[in-house]
């Protein structure tokens, strides 16, 4: 009788966990808001579910000084509903033009957490990126001294596009971690098994963000049966075995892996043309997609730490104080959303997710 009661209790708990889940309000450690009018669309979309987000600095011109980062920070705050509790964190655009004095004084601005390294030409608005990482070594030494975080778009800009992440790791990141053993480094939006393996064997100073689109899709969704421009992103979607490696890393409970959506809005007309922009817009649906993936892999209990704890700990921050409730309830992602003077096609447009966010009334 006792064993039967225990079995029933376990079954009830299992059903409850799968249909309703409360987690600490999550953070998005990699997001693109764009600027000006776009902010009134992108900022509320992220603030709806996330308590904090690290905002990328690849505007035109690039945000290479404290003063321009702070001005952008104020524009983001001005686009936010004053009743919403949301904190944007910022990062400098790291290149040869960054002043050493700015890095020395960065700790005076607690909303600026570090600096982002883009190889020149690797992705959207990266023309002002670096051509030689070695030339940045004096700046990286300052960052290491002040315990600032270096975020990296980890791709070379030559050779086969499906191999560029692995080549960057071998050619640049391995030497970088050796030369700066105390520098905290985040390899952003990892997309390959090679990246997972590197992060696992790297020192504790190295971590990685993982996007919902790299967890949900591989290059078959992008290319098989026709070219789908709204699945085009950088790093590009990789092979199926890479996708599986990313999924296992995300649900592993290893604190080196945490959420960064890389939500990157482009108007429909900029995606659907002869030279479509790279970027997948996921902000309104990212949390539900992460939940669905963790549920499908029978690791829903790991979601809280992946979304809400590990990233904060890596950035030496406390988790958010409030919580958010997810429910196993279908939601249909619309085929398009309004965006400035055009539409934007969100991630998984026209499909149904199995999880939703419980909205307070």
C-alpha cells in the first residue's frame, strides 16, 4: 500500500512539474535592440519576460567609448514602460580605437560589464571590428586587471562558413585563454560541438551562451527544401550532431552554459532580398522555446539555473528577486509582428509552442 501511495504521489508531482513551473525571472545575456524607433519595439519585447539583458554594442558607429554607451543606455531606458522593472547591462565595442582610460574607469559604471570583440566583417555591423587580436593585448591586460568580462563573437572570416567557429577557437581562443588566464571570457552564441568541447575543458574563467535557435534548428531547416531567410543567422546553423551537442550542454546543469538569445531584429524587407541580413528575432518567445526544449529532453528542472542563475553568477551578480511562471499551454506564434515601418518575422513564425508564460492580470 505504501509503495502504491508513493507511486501516486510521484506521478502527481511529475504531472505538476510538467504543466506548471515557477523560476527566478531570467536574464538574457546577449540581445540586440538596434536603436532609435526600433527601441520602442525591441526593449518592451525583452523586458516582458526578462529581468535583465546584456545589450550588444554593434550600432553604426560602433559604441567604443563610455560616453556613447551611456547615451545609448539612456535611450533604452526611455523606451521602457516606467512600470516595468528591467535593467539593461551594456558592453563596449572593443577595437583598436578604445581608449585605455575608458577601460580603467569602467568599474565606475556598474551597468557596463565589459567589452565585446567582433572580428572585422564577421557579422552585422562588424566592419569596425578587429583585424588583429594581438594588437588588443594591452587592452585585454587592462580588462584582466579590473576583472571585466570579454564577450567574443567567435568566428574567423575566411574559409568554409560551417568551420569558422571551430577555426577561431583553435587559432585565437586557445592562445587567448593561455595568455590571459584570469580574464573572464564568454564565447557567445556557440553553434558547434567543437565549441562545447572547448568550453568544457577550458578554465572556469570561460563560459558560453546558447541561443534558442541553435537549440531548435540545424542547417537542414535553413537549406533543405528551399532557402529560408528567416532561419539565417551568424554563426550559421550547423550540423545535426552540433545541435545535439548544444542541447546536451544546455540541459547538463553545468554552470559554464547559460542563456543568451542573440535576438537580432531585421525588418522583413531586409531579410527577404538578394542579400538578406543575418539574425533571428526571438525575444517575445525565447523563454517559452527554452522551456519546451528542456521539457522535451526531460530536463525541465534544469531550466531555472540555465535561464536565471548561471549567467548572473558568471557576471558576479545576484539572481533577480522576483519569479515568473511558465505553464504548459499552447501558443501560436504569429506569422509577423509590426516593426517600425515594416513587419518582422519572428522565430518559428506560424508554428505552435507547447509552453507559454503566465501573464499576471
